């Protein structure tokens, strides 16, 4: 194991630091301190130890003059940081002992921190895992994004229906960030473009300022820390004094209110067109600020812009920052006198693009008129980019089409590499969404299968299993996850399996306590915890899970004395506020839960639990406690999934389709340790071409027909036959995601799960093999792949350690 970078303080010294912050930073004495005060004091005491490695990493980065990675992402779904920082510093025990010595409960103090929920789901969480791995690997990098005032909405259930309220994480001081009032850039919108003295000039209609806030991102054992720089929108003038003096107080504050709108809320909707203009402005806002910032940094070191690609690798996390292509061209042409061709070539050599979806509706397109109005200069530059692309590749693929600007095509054309996020997904990217571009630019599309940080997703969230792994294979695995394969040798050892099961049981008991305390819900920790947690989407097929639950309920009722394997079906996840069908699915799950959970005949065998407001912290509680991982998307639709990796790592076998990274997980854990069912991606496409495929499937399945009839009859909606009529009819008429076609296979696979779970020793062995065999899914492996295949970026850790030793 590498030695920790930071020498730990004694418990006494750390307690004294907490008390000092309580007094001097919070202005409280211990007698009057609230949980909030203790948490803030703990966070500040930890932060004191982060600053030095952060400075040192920054110094080393400047000295090396090598390549820096810039990860541009609209979303960073971070979660809590107190425990994460304590763990990475190697101070977790000291922090806990100090807080305990001060009379506080460490778990409660840590749980007092609100989640930084600056993301919707997998894409945003991936960005956070990547930041963790970039620091752990010591690759000089900056994350760039938006400092949203309101993160992802909070979800409440009213009579089972989802209600959204604003999230308010910044209503408390955010101790992890440092405001940088001196780092600001103007961001222009609108206006018009004119040619003056042979030069194209953009006369903007509106300007806001992007203002930087920096968060250090500490890697494992504090050996390196990169920066996450988030931009807040501010007005060019804070306050219109003239209006104020006239008594028009609203107009006086208007500039600030208007500017702040841009960084006010995280875009919560992954389906509809609402707020399009604001979203386009958000995208341009953070992309332009980030590019201006990295150019300023590059130029301040005396670099010549033609050499930019040797020093700068810019990764676009999906199409959201795709405006980076034309913006970099604009900066090079309009501010640094590059010719068009040279500007395009230079920009492309810096840029790479990650695709996260094959769903056509999720590939961004902007109406041309909107785009030309908001970004008139970029509109023209994209015309130049398209012309250059036509000249090289012919006119088969256009960036402008049907009155829209297609951001996927723009990102592709302006990137030197495009990557998918799992092996299957990358192949489908080549064959479907970008088949023509793949033919025009062979070799540009590559694969980088996603990964997850084992520090958060095992070491920190699953202490019981951490302890067992440490005792079994030593402590070097958190930054070398392949070492988990060393557990394989122990899966025939019954003492090891006992401890593995004991760890799972402890996590289940903890979840049960938490559900009781938070929601008043009692669950039986001896039952199988069958968990599906993710955004609610038709392609993820939470509906199929619910239909299977109802079918199982029917079977148990028909044979209450059967040898049923007790199950708790746990659901978690939010629906986009405008996504009507997803919200109906949530409502139905809650309605069915009310009826099924109240049934005395089935109660000991089946329960549905749907805790509201699923977020990163809830995932950290649910995943270690799961027995079964539900990864049941329609094959060909889930780009990768990362939850699937987290469950397997924490010893929960998967029931799943051959979709996304499930394919690679199954290859790693072994087919016998994975419950596979369902159509393959090719079969899905073929089945969809068959007439009436859904009605045929329903007619062939008495079990499914019965369930659909029950839902339609109002059995779960108090006799209200209207509530789910559209949802059920949708399955008959346009079951695009083939719930009906996969239902029977899914039901059968679940019965195999029942049988397997009933043999607890075999099950535990299967669970342990899942943990032992998924080390490859560490985001350290993923980031090493990006560094080698896309960025040509080096780790500076060895260099840093060598210098350290000399000193
Ligand atoms: C997800 N995309 C993929 N998008 O669905 C998942 O398979 C993959 O594992 C993950 O990315 C990481 O690669 C995703 O989370 C979003 O949340 C977008 C947010 C902005 C609007 C469009 C959807």
C-alpha cells in the first residue's frame, strides 16, 4: 500500500481543532452547539488538512508544464463530502473518535450534511467518480461545471404521486468551496454579427459574468488534489441605482435576478422541450467560461496557441458542452487571429466527446432560429465547421437539418475521439446513431467502459465488508481494485462465507433501522432485499418489475402455504417533472404497495417499499444492503449503467438483460452468478418489426393478462378505472420498450432467484464471487483508459513522490 501523504493528528489535537472552529468559525460554545455546528466544525477541521496537498499538486502541475485534463460537465452529482474527505485523508478513525469524545454521534454528524445534488443521475455521478479517480491517479485535471443554487429537486409523495420542491443546499454555507471573486469572465448572448474592416465582430445584446468557486478534490490517501471549478452567474452591474432612486425597487434588482437565473437551477428534465433557451444559455455560459479560463492559464505560462493540443485535453461529458467546438474556434479566430482551418484543426485536436445515450430524444438539437438568436456568432462558425466537414467527408451527414442544429453531430465532427461507455454501447454507437459519421471518420469512435470509485462505493459505504476484505487480502485494494480477485480463493471457506453473510446482514439491519426511523416502515431483514434504484424511465422498466411483483402476489394468494422466498421489493428514484408516464409508474408502484402491503395473506412473503427522495446518500445505504440488483432495461437502451457495478461490488448478484455494462459484468462474474433473461438488442429490433408484438405477447401470457386486467380494473386505485388506463393501454398499443415481450422470461428468472436465495450458502458464495470479480469496474481503470487512449495525459504521482524523497 502506498503511504498516506498526510501525517494524521492525534485525536486530542483533532478534537482541539474542532473546538477551535466551533468557537472561532461558528461562534458557538459546545453547550449551545447544534448538529449543524458540529458538522461544520468537523468539516472545517478536515478542510485544514486538504489545502496543503492541494497547493502542492497545483505547484507540481505548473512545474511539469505537461498536459492538463479539463472535464467539462453540466453535472457533478457529488453527494456528501465530510466522510469522503476524512477517508481520503486517512483520518476517518481520528475524526470519529474526536467527535465521539466531544459527546456527539459521528453518524448523525456526518448525515447532517446535505447532498451536493448537482446532477440528475448516472451521467453526473460518473463525473464525480471520475474526479475522484483523476486525483487518486495524480493526473492534473480540472472539473468545470455550474454552481447551481438549487440542485436536483426534492421528491415527495402525496397520496403516492410525485411532487417536486426546490432543493436548497446553498441555504447553508458550503464549506468545501472557495470563492474566487477575482476569477471572472464575461459571457455574451444575443445581439448581431457585423463585418468591420474585414473582421467579423460580434456585438452582443446581453452580458453576464461567470464567477469561479473552487472545490479541492482529494484523492486516495491525500497524495494529490485537483480542482473542481464551478461557475456562478453574476450581473455586470449589481444594482441599478437610478431605478432605485426612482422608487422602482424591482427594476433596481432586475439585472442581478436576470443574470442569476442562469445558474439558478439544475435542469431536471431529460425528455421535454421546456426551458430550452435557458438550457442553451447555461451550456454556453459554463463552456465559454471554462475555455476562457483554460486559455488564460495556458497563455499565462507563455505557451503559443498553436501548441495548445499538447497541453490541453478537453473532455465533453455528453453534448451539453458541445458548444465548446465553435466557442474555441471563435476564441482562436476572433481574439487570436487564427485562420478558420487552423482554428478548427487546433480546436479538434484538443476536444473529445463522450456519448451516453442512444435514445434519439436525448441527443440534443436546437431550433436554428433560437440558436441564431442566442448565439449568432456561433451559428456562423458552425456553418464554417460544417463546410470544412463536407470538404473532408462529403455531405452525407449534416449538422444543420430540418431547421435544427444537431449537437451530437457537431460534437462528433469537432472531436478527435468519440467514446461510448460500455462495449455494447460503443458498438451500437457505431452501428446506429453515428453510423455514417463512423464511416466518414473510421477509428474515431472508441470504447471506455464506465467505472465507479471504490473509495465511496465500497470502502466508505460498506464498513462491514471493508473490514472483511482488509482481514482477508490486506489493505492495498482501494486504489488497486483488481486485488479483490484475491477473495476468490476464500469462497469455499465457510468461515469467510459466514463473515461475508454477517457483513450483508449488518448492512440490512442498518437499512431496516433507517427505514423505521425515517419513514416508520418496518421490514424483515431476513427477507431478500430486491432493489431497483435509478431514474424512473420507461426503458429502465420499473413497470415490468412492478408487474412481476403483482403477478407474484397473485401466485402467493393462490397458494398461501407454498414455500415462498420472502422478498422486500425496494424501489428508489425520481421522474423528470414533465415525464407523465414515468410519474404514472411511480404512482402505480405506491398504489400497489398500499394494497399489497396491507394483505394479511401475503404479508410475510412480499412487501413493496419506495422511500421518497432517492439520492446519492440513500444509494450508499441501500446498495450495501441489497441481496439482488435489478438491471432490467430493454436491451440496447441502457448505455452502460453504473449502479449495476456498485451492486455487484457490494455482493449483490444481478438479475438483468444483456444491456450496457451488464454484458461485461456477466463476463467477469461468470454466467452462473448472474440471472440473465430477456431479448438481446438484435432480437429487440427484430421483435419491434413484428406486427402486434405486444398484444401477441399479452395473449400468450395468462399471468401478464391477469395483472394488466387487475390494474385496469382499479384494484390498486380504489376502483378508479381512469387512473392507469393510459398506462395499461400503452402496453397494448405501443409497448416500445417490450415490457410485455420480456415479462414471462423475467418472471421465470425471478423464480430461479427465489430458489437460489433459499440455499443461503450457495447464495452467499455467489454474492462473494460478485465482489471478488468486479475489480475491473473501478473508475481508476476507466480513467487510465481515457488518459492513455484519448488524452495522452500522465500521472505526476511518481514525480511528486520522487521529489518528496529527495527533499
Ligand atoms: C447515463 N445518462 C446513462 N443522462 O443512461 C447510463 O447508462 C450511463 O451509465 C451513465 O449515463 C454514465 O455514462 C444519464 O445519466 C442524464 O442524466 C442526462 C441529464 C441531462 C438531460 C439528459 C439526460
